[in-house]
């Protein structure tokens, strides 16, 4: 996964984020777990040279994944999303 910076890991591109981007002009990033709203704001302003009005952060729970044909499951790690 190519990192944009130390705080911003990658831009999230899904159907839902594309609709939000087109209708409300909001962009969605996957960020480092220790990131705060202020650090995300300064990084986006520095990299993309735009003025950020507001940052929303949310913690996304990791999904359950099944291991081969056994009945064992693992849980992927939690991660943070910034809109």
C-alpha cells in the first residue's frame, strides 16, 4: 500500500465515497491510528494545497476472516478513516 505521508495512508475509493465526493465535495482517507483531527487537517492542507473546513474521524472495526477450511476465524486489525 503506497503511503501518501506519515499520517495519510491512502485515499479510499468506493461507491459510497465517490457519491459523497461528487455531492458534498468531501474526500475520504485511511489514516494512521494515532492521528488527530488537527494533524490530518494540516497534512491535507500541506499536500493538496487546499483549505480544509472540517475533519471527521471514525474508527472502523476489523472484519472477520475465515482461515482455510477449518472453523477458525481471525479478526483483521481496526483502522481509522478521515472524511
